[in-house]
């Protein structure tokens, strides 16, 4: 897991492949905030991004997920959320694959909790469990950009 702010990328210690994505002018905080909701994939890029609203929920209602083939870069564009995370793989044979490469880890333990607001981001590498969209006090709508970065891009 890596955390940072889009306006302070040099402090985040990002791997080169992720830094190249977030350094793009069309991935700046202003550009992402102005972009319409929906899926966006720049021409010739192996990664893509979903931008749109989501509802935070009480902790007990949120699932913990992980991926094998994709890294997530989750950027908050409005609102606030808590993301709980683990630092070790929770993958078990038989975990539910809710969508392609979206695995649900039941009964997960989260030793790390981070609060994200406007411009903050969290990176979850393949295998890292994360429980996003947890409400801070009351449920609210947040707007996020969630980048999906293929594992191969991390290994260059």
C-alpha cells in the first residue's frame, strides 16, 4: 500500500510505472475532477480509470477485496472515506470472485486505517487486501477515480 496526494507525488515514493501515470497532465487533480463520470482509457495505454460517485457505508457493511492481476490507484475527488487495509495477502482457495479479478476476503483483519479526502490517493498492489468506502461518521456520497493498472506495468 502506498498513500499520497496528487499535488505532492514526489513524497509518495511511487514505482516508476505508477508515477508515469499520475504525472500525466490528464491525470492531474484538476483534470480528473473536471472529467465526466465513466470509464476512461487514453489511446494506447494498458491501464484504465473509472470515475464516478459511490456511497460510503458503515464498516460492517463493506467487503474486503483484493486482485491478482491489477493494482488499484484510488483517488478521492470529493467527499471523505476511510479505507482499511492489510499488509499481507489474505487469499484463500475458494474466495468469491465477484467480477473478473475482484476477490472477496471474508473475515479480514485490517491493521491499517486511512482517511482520504480531496486529492488523496491510496495504491493497492496485487494481493493487498483493502476495504474501501467505509463511512467516517455518516454515510455520504464520494466521487472517486479508480485506476486499474495491469501487473505487467509494475514489473517494468
